[in-house]
DNA sequence: CGCACGTTTGAAACTGCTCAAATGCAGTGG
DNA sequence: CCACTGCATTTGAGCAGTTTCAAACGTGCG
C-alpha cells in the first residue's frame, strides 16, 4: 500500500514487476503452485500502465473486452448502470485482486470500473492468457478456480444483501474487508475504507443515511472506532456474532 | 419438457444423447462453433445417469467436486445453507443449463442441488473436460464464457434483489423465465413454474406471503393469469415496463 | 376420504427509505 | 495562508413497503 509515486521510472518498473509476482498476480499463481518458469512466462505477458488517478475509469460499459486486470495498489470499484441513470456498485477491488472477469462472456465490459484513489493496475491480455493457460495446465485450472470463486463470492453477497439487516450487512462488510487486508499482511482490525459511505451503502443495498446510522449504532455500542475513513474494529467477535445471523430479527425464516 | 419416461431403454438413451448434442450441452457448444468432431469428443466424456425424482439431491454441501452437470429435462434448484438452519435459493436450472460451476474454486460443492420434479441430467467429469478443453481451444474459450456469463447473471440478480420492490422482482423473474423457456422453443408467455412459491420467494429475497400478494396484484391488474403453477403473461410489455425500474417508487435513487 | 403441506388472506409491527436541514471536510481561488 | 464553495456525511421526523403472526383455504398424495 502507498507506493511512493515519485520514484524513478526504473525503480518503479522494478517494483511493479516484483509486486506482480509476489502479490498482485497471486490470485493466478496461488494456491496452485506454478513454478518459477511458469510465473516468469506469466510475467512476460502482463503490461504495466501508468497509475490511475482518483475517479479515472479503467473501462466503461460496452467497451470491447481484450484483457483482464490485476490491482497492484490502491483500489477500484466496479458498477453497473441501471436502465436509467442509476448505478449499482457491484464490487470493490483491493490490491492482488483480479478485475474484469465478467466481461469474457459477452466480449464487452458490462461494468464501469473506476479508481477510488490513486491506483496502479497491470493489464493481462486475455487471448495471451488463454494461449498460455493451454500450455500450462496449472494456470488453466487456476483461472477456472478464480472465476468459480467469483461466482461463489457473488452467491454470498446475494445472501447478505437479500436477507440481512442493515447492521448485519455492515458487520459482514467490515469483517470481510478486514480479512482481505489481513491476507495482504495488514491489520484485520484497523484499516482505511477506500470507498465513500455512499458507495458502501450502494454496494450493500442500503441508503447512505441507513449506512451512517448503522455506523453510529456500532460506535455507540463500543464495537467500532471511526475517524473519517479510518476504521478500527474494537470487538471483532461481537461483529462476527451479528454476522452469523444470530437472533435474526426480521428476515430469515427457517426452511425445510 | 415432458419426455416420455416409459420409452424403451434404447430409445431413451438415443434421445438423451441427441438431446445432449442439440440442446443440453448447448451452453458449451454454442455460440462458438465447435465442429462435428469436437462435439462428438465432448459427447464421449459425458456420463448419463438415471433421472432424479422430485426432491432427490444431486449433491450436498461439502461433497467433493468432480464433475459439472447439464440439465436434460426437468429442473433443479440450488441453495446455500446459512450458518444456522436457514437456506437461501441461489438459482434455478432449466434444461440446457450447466450446473455446479461454483464448486470448481473450492474443490467441494458449496450448495445443495435438488430436483424440483423428475429431472434427468448428464454428468461431465471436470478433469476430462479440462483436458479436452486444452485440446480444443474453442471449448476452453466457451467454458470461460459460460462461467463469465454466470458471474454477470449473478450481478444482475444482485441488482434485482437489492434495489427492486416485490412487484418488480416478480415481473423480472417471470420475464426471465419466459425468455429461458423461449430459448428452447417453448412459449415465452405461457409456462409452468417448476418451483414452489416458497422457493420463488426465497430466491427473490421475499417472504412467501409477499410473493403471493405480488401475484395477486398482477392478476387483479389483468397482467397475469395463474392456474396453480401454470402461468400466462397477459401483458408482457406492461411487465417489462415495471422491470425497467420506471417510476421506481421506493429504492433507487439517481446517483452521480 | 383425510391428513399434510403449500398457498392465500388479513392485521399489526417494524425496518429501512424519503425528505429536509445541519454539520464537517476537501479542494479551489483569492 | 485563509475564506469559500461544493460535496460527503450526519441527524431528525414521517412514511411506505415488507415482514411477521395468525388463521383460513385449496390441493395432492397416501
């Protein structure tokens, strides 16, 4: 996080390349072990691009699909436009995560992908990735795994958004973000929310006012400490309890 | 729909095989043109199984993943178990559709997949499919397409479930089902709902009572004719209007 | 024919949304 | 450097849609 953005071009390039192998392409390289030679080949096809500034768009809906992207640093949000002007945030992408997988099917990007802050990504031309994955079975398998996982994650999000109260949604989100930061060696309990409350609410299917009130209740209960976008989970286990749907007041009815 | 289930074994096998190439594996064969030889090879690795009776399960959560399935006739629902006894319907699967794609990532099935009526499926061993798709680039591409489409569909469902009123959700669902039946040469406006109202409501994130009331309002408005599970869309364009989120009363707020 | 289950209907409670306005924060230009 | 403007966030009050609880109704299967 927070790469120095005024390092010399050479150092920068080196850093990105290093980040790429060790972190950002992690989703493609782990957990199926690709050997040194394979990751080198993968490295060879990725393209590096200048960082996106806050608000800059990686792609717009309808744009032809040619590559997927991996986040190196910063963060992205992808959103879908409704049949009118309204937009729905579909996902947030943190470093090491892959972006654009939903465009393969139709051949064009269905979403708008936008930087939430200064963000650098690398581009992986899809046709080359396909070709390479034909040569490297482990890579092919891993690509399918990543996509499958995305489907699974989507299922979980669906559950969250359709059957949980505002507080539960927020608790789940905070814990999920914590885990994702934690996976990259950062604190699971103290982090900076890269997105606005409005985007967060939109993602969780909540009005911004409701999101704000949920934050307040958590703060009042001593579960959370919030300073601007900075968040600290004071009682992660209590939040986890909420997550489990316990005492589910509203929604949820035992089935079968 | 409605294959004669007392035809002789031989005829049955022939029919299934025929259905497999022309219909059920359509998702894998179309729209990328696979030539005759390729589809034959694909046919060779699929396994046929005896039909599932209503309520029978194709897989349970945690079961090791080894194959994906294609629906030949009948219908399935897949559902996720919550941390307690509650379950959430994730998807319904009609003939020609592929099932089990969400299990690749973790190596075990996250969902319960259950027959809603007498249903026949064919099994496609995943390792063989992977191997075959290495030999047939078109197949590899198509497999990725199908998975990507699933991600995209999930995104759309997310929008439906998180930002639409009960009536809008039902309208969207009915039109969606109509399209899926229509794709298989059946009527888009008259069909039989294979699932219970309870499952339907669960899928749409609604209490069964709410689902029922939404049906009633549509019937009273003359948009729908319902006889048990049989449904007729009397005014599809009016339903489509609702779908577009028009006049969105509740939810939805213009963004940006 | 009868029981069980899915479906429907009614009434009340509740969550989250909408509208409206105050507050805080950040980037801009003087 | 500071004031200003615009936007994000917060807070309050009222309303609407959905859920919940409860009970009647219909249908299918033994």
